[in-house]
């Protein structure tokens, strides 16, 4: 009787394909709220609510990145990852991704100080974003980095968002869309570095599987954020349309395979 043999790790290309397949099928660009956004069917108030609530997620990004930074004993990794915090927080006041998002808030007609305080953020959104920080805090360095790989799909989403906003929401100040443009290039670099790290460090099939699960967890958090916005801001669809969307979502969540 032979003993149990662990499954061999996937080749790098197959592992990256697994990550890409699972991440892209669950990425929040498929969410009904984003579909409404990209089709120009959000009201001004609904678009403003997305900007206001999403800002809280933006504030959690440098916090989770600082946690990732603290997990590494490698100075080269820390130097690489530190750039992410600087990109979001800026090197000086008024710079970086958070400042750019506040300019977006101004561009859609929101009170910037109200957005900055985060006091109007939906409780469910706050819970989802804080849950991501907690997941990173409790995870290994490898899993925490893998959870960030939703950024693999961000450049395409940002490009679509830029085009959609310019076409469908002409009342938004064009100069306030700089965050989206900035993330096209920076997310490309960030995701490439994170993929290289994950592929190098996930030396067993078990570790590869844990990385995929971490990515799925992050995708579910982003999805839940939009669920909260939908429940708060979007009237229910007629029953036939809702049933069709639920069937598509069921198919999307069932496609988990190596």
C-alpha cells in the first residue's frame, strides 16, 4: 500500500493562467453596479456614492501595504513594496492616489472634507474594507501579496472607465479623472512585480492553491463592496431581469478549478 503523494506544483505558466482565470471570472468589473456605470445608467447621486464609499477602500490600501511590508525580511522586497505606499499616500501633502481620489470627489460635485472624514461610508462597505486589512494582517506574506493580484485586471478596467465616464458623464470635470489614468500604468507595474514574487515563492501545489484562494477572497471583498452600494442606492430590478443576473452570477462563482 503506497502512501499519499503530494500533487506536483504547476508549471509557472499554468499557475499564472489559474490565477488569471479565477481572478478575471470573479473580478468586480462583472458586477451590476459597474455594468450600470460603464453603460452610463448611473444617476449623479449613484456615481457620487460610489466615489464617496470607494474612497474608504482607497484609504485602506496603504494600511494593508504597510502590513505586507512588515512581513518581509528581504530589504529588496521592502524597497519594491514601499513604492506602493508612496504612490497612494504621496511623498508630500496633496500628492499621491488619495489626493487624486479627493480631486475626483471634487469633480463629481462632492464636498471633499465630507469624503475625507469617511463618516458617510456605508457600514457594509466599511466592514468589507476593514475585512481586507484583517485578512492581510492574519495571512502569510505570500498569501497577502497574492490577494493584491486583482490589480492584474485593473488597467483594462481603468481604461474602460475613462472612456465610459468621458462618454456618459460629461458633467464630471475631465481634469479630475487623473487617478484612473495613473492606475493604468502603475497597476501594470505593480501586478507584474507581484506575479513574479508569487510565482517564485509558491514552490508547492499547496502554496499555489493558497495563493488562488487569497485572490478569490480579495475579489469577493471587492464584489461585496458593490453589493452594499447596490442595496443602498439602486432600486430592485424587475423579477425576470434579476433572475437572469442571478443565474450569471451563479455560473461565475461555480468556475473554480485548477
